[in-house]
C-alpha cells in the first residue's frame, strides 16, 4: 500500500486552526482533484459515501489482480499472495498465523492509521478503502468452499 494521496487538512474554521501552510494547502487542492484507491488505482475524486468506498475497494482488488500477475512468485496476484507471506512469516517467527489473520492484521493497521490521522485533524479516505479491501480479501481467505 502506498501513502494516501487523499490526505488533506480540515478547513481551518472547522477545527479552530489558525492557518494552513502553503504546502498543506497545495496538497489539499491536489487531493480534491484525484485520489488513489486501494492498490494504487487512480480515480477522479475521493469517495463521497460508503457505496463508493466499497466500489473503489473492489476496483483496487480487481485492477491489482489483473496487472501484477506476472510478478507474483506463485503465478497469482500479489493481492492473493497473503498465504505465501504468512507461511514465510510463520517459518521465520515460529508462529501459526492463518491467511485470514494476515488480512485482518492489514485491516487493523489501516484502521489504526485512520484513527491516527483523524486525531491529528487530517482525513484520508485511503485508509478506509484499504480496510474495506482487506476485509473482502479476509472473507475470501476464510471461506471454506474456496
């Protein structure tokens, strides 16, 4: 995952901030015109509602699955490489994590990032879109019929 390109400073009047630096204002203006959805897919604007967050999360999974197949070690997409990553981690650390737990860890990481940015007065839809994508991938990993 990459750093969210939708991070922007809240309006000064809303949070009582005296001013926003020129660099932060330029970043906020750029963020208004485009955003990167999960797994580096660029779209015109940040999602406006929950439905769009989920659509962008699905778009990110779908696009990543189709574009990076050739570089995956197992011939599949890096979005489906969690099982290999967990197997390597378990071998290195002597743990017994599952693929589903790996996706849950990434989901929790993104929700922690969302909380941290919210506490600082910033907002990034990227963290929410990533968490939604990881929840879907976790569902896929947990499905016994897969």
